[in-house]
C-alpha cells in the first residue's frame, strides 16, 4: 500500500513538473498564447517583468491590457474621425503602445512605493475609501460608480481603489514630502554668486546666461519673451514691473529654483504694460527628475520578447524598431486630428 502511495506521489509530482516546464517553454520560448497556458501561468504567477525583486505578473499585464482595450472599445471616437478596431494589424499595434505605456506606469508606481516605504509614508484603507467617496457623491450612488467602472474597465470598486486611488494618494504624499525636502542647495547659491560676479564685471547678460543658466532658453541667451503683469510667478512679477529697461534683479528664489531676471525692453499693448525679459536660472530637481533618476538605477528584468529595458531612458522600449516608427506616425496623426478638431470648433 505504501509503495502504491509513493508511486502516486511520484507520478503526481512528475506531472506537475512536466506541466510547469511545458508552461515555461510555451510562455517564454515559443510564446504560445492559449487559454490553457494563460490559466497555468496565472496559477504559477509567472513574471512578465521583475523590478528590484518585485514581480509584475503576466496575468496582471493581461488583465490591465484587457481593461485598456475595454475602455477604448466603449468610447465613441467617430466625432474625431477615428475608428479603433483592435483586431486589425494597426489596432493591435495601437494596443501594444498603450500596453507599454501601462507597463512603464507600473514601474513608476513601484518606484513611488519604494520611496514611500523609505520615507515612512502610508495610505490607509480608510483614506482610500474616503477618496472614493468623492466620485460616488458626484455620480449619485455607489451602484452608479460600480456600474460605470464595470462597463468601462471590467473593474469592481475595490479594483479601482487598489489599482488607481491608492497609487494617486501615495504619489500625492510623496510629492508633498519631496517638495519639503527639495530645498535650494548651497551649491546652487554659490553658482549664483559666481553669476552675479560675472554680471558685475560687465559680461553681457546673454553670455552669462548661455554659460550658466539651466533653463531651456539658455542657448538663446536666456530670452523668455514678452509678458504682462500676472503672467509671471509672483516672486518675479512683483519686482520686474517696477524696474527700468536694462536693469536686472538680484537673486530671486521661487519654487522652481533661483533666478536673475533682466528687463530687455518695456512696451504697452491694449493698455497693459509689457516687459521683454531674459533670465538666468538654477533649477531645483523636479519630482520627475528625481523619479527618472531613481527608476534608471532600478534593476529591471524583462521576460517578454517584444520589450526591453533601457536604463538610460529609464523606460521599457520596443525591441522591434518598426514600433517606434509606428508610434511617431500615431503621434503625428494625433496632432493632425487635434488641428482639425480645433478648426471645426472655430467655424
């Protein structure tokens, strides 16, 4: 009897090992997409991507991609002259673009969770429920919200809370704490003292801006253009509209960093005073910069053949370069559609 029991156990274990091995081969080597392979893969919680030891399961990606597909299929884009059919080759590529975008968002969410854990930031279930009370109040009832989520994404209210609301609340808390920690550094102040010294030595503002400014206008000598009162940050606007042509401010601190602003010209338009300004700016690190640097240093292993990890870009990218070309084409198409829509609205 014991021998029979042992044989059954051995046979059972052998079958399990064969099923697991076959599933791994069909999933990662032969890329077989069938209900049976997906079902076993879901039970095994097979990874699509591993990020710093955290698994993003194939089943999670499939469910999220199905939700994206469901959302777009429930939208009416006919007024924009767009018809999306995910069964066509172009439609499949469009869905893959959305899937990659979703994967990068999941990786960013993992980075946010890591930072939140390091900074002892928590989001309670009560906070998630309270945040979900707002849309329910706007839409009328819990049933109305549940019905809309089910129709658009195939989600329950709990799915929405865990997939969307929890991440939003974590991000808000991380953003708040980042802004508190992200103060102007001593190095930035010292660099601005060098800038002031060079301006005092009669170097042109344009030359100094090209040499030191960290703004997007640095290559153009810091020229920002014409502004009226109220169009610039309060800390800057309050000073420059009381200044004369050719003068420049002392160092001004704003939430963005440190600035020195010069008045190039003064004019008037429609009864409003206008100033033409240039700036030299030392920028504080933004949350986007902080996250990008953080994500770029994460260890990411990709098990899907259509994607690869680009640490330099801190992004999942396509292995097939033709998908990059398709993405550019879709971007241009979207711009043209937007122009056409704006033209229609003006008529």
